[in-house]
C-alpha cells in the first residue's frame, strides 16, 4: 500500500461531482439535485431501506420497500401493525430476525421518541436492531452527519484505492480509517451514497470498469494491476448440510395446517409447515397420526450457515381436527403462499406441481 498523492478532499469532491451526474435512482433516495434545493430524506424510509438491504441486493429490496411504505407510510403506522402482517410482508427477504427487530425498533421510536428518529449516531445505535453500519448510514444519509459508512461496496473501493492485500475481515479497521479520511464535512450524506454507488456500479467485484472510474488516476490497485483480486478474504469453512422432514396437510375444502415458529431462532415468528428438527440425523415427527405419503421430492435450501434438505410428506387433514399449540388452520381463501418463508414456499410449490 502506498500513500495517495491526491488530497482526500480533492478525491471526495471528484466523487461527488461524479455522483451528481450518475447517482442511482432508488425509491428511498433523495437525489443530489433535489437535495441541493433543500429536500431532505425521510429518516423512516432511510432506516427501512437500510434494514432491508442488509445481506440483500437493491434489486431484491425495491418491491418490498414500496409495498411496506404503501401499507405503513410512517414509523408510527409500522409500530401499530400486527406482527403477523409484517412478517407476512417480509416473507422472501430472508434473515427474519431483521423483521422482528424492525418492529421492535419502530415501537421504541413511536413510544419513546414520539415517532421521531434520533438524529445522531449515538441515539440511533441505541435503538433495537441498529448496529454500527446502519447507525452511520442513517445519520449520514438522513441527517447529513459526518459519519463513516463502511459496507461491502466501500470496503472493496478502499481496498483497491489503497492496494490493501491483508484479507477481510482482519483489514476492516484499516479500511474504515481510509474511508474516514475521505468522508467530507460538506455533503457527507451524498458522499456516503456516492461511494456505495461507485462500488455497486463501477468498482464491482468482478471486471471493475476502471476506465470510467472517477478515482482511476489515484487508484493504487489499478496502477499495480491487482484490482480484480481485491479485497482478499479469509477462506470460509464449508457449510454443513442438515436434514429434516416437512409435513403438508390440506383439508378436502383446500384449507391448510400451518404452524407458527417460536419467536427466537431461525425463521422466528413465521408461519410455516410443521416439521422435524433440522440436524444430521432427524427423526420423523408428523404433527398428527395419519397416512403420510412420501412426495418423492425434496426441498433444498441454503441458509447463511448451512445447507438444508427436507423430505416432503403430504396427507389429507382429518375432519374435526383438533389443533395443538402453535398450529393454525388457514382457510383456502386466506392462504397466501407469498407469506411463507422461501424454504416453506418451495415445499408448497412441489406439492402444487404434483397436484396439477
């Protein structure tokens, strides 16, 4: 790594000039033109977008964001929402602990802050579900605070700009220091979005477009020819595979038996099909005694820390079925497969395909 020959403020202003022309349009973003006229972002929309974007792409989030904000346009609306409604709208975005924390945070803002988000890093990080990155992003983007925003895009840009070869995650503090030196007093909110846009659209993981990059000249990795291999990462351990069984029971009228998972743990608070534990040697655990038929197909799904393979069992729901704790009968006209977590929807799709 070599010191940059260009003053950090010059680099920041060059990037802002690029952003003024090339800023991505997003439903939660106030663009640089509007911002220059005094339009300010809605902290609720910035917070919601940042929570949704964790571990997820912009393309995947847009439709969810627009549905959420149509249904719950203010944080107080979201705070008053039923848990099941929010979890249903969240289904498919994954990492369901984020949805639970979303509700907790909205309710704290509504109850303890009169529906107004704190405008400082310290105030924001004290809220449920808001960590260092999210607190910095909201305080910079929504409130124009001079906070250092460091997501995966910014890490990649900084590693290449300074030709840093120490692998992640160990190099994170160094990359944050580099990012902090470039964060300007003037327009820090626009700058935060600009450097993230740079990583997302030009300084991409593969085949970076160095020829049109506003930081082409000072980029040390471009000079050394190492951009494509940065940032380096410590190799991940192989993901284990867990097995399990999943049980789909439907009445003759088309009603379905579902089960609400415990609040804590994977898919916490979500409705799904009854099933066994997920481990290396699962035991069959049907929700009631019946002639369960092996569908002859399996659900495959990958979570953050493991791969999952589920054997699918199906049967008809008995007349006068007695519900056990946590179980629900969802009427045919109320059942929405889109409310199910992705792994549960995969099982439904297999059953539907067989019934056609």
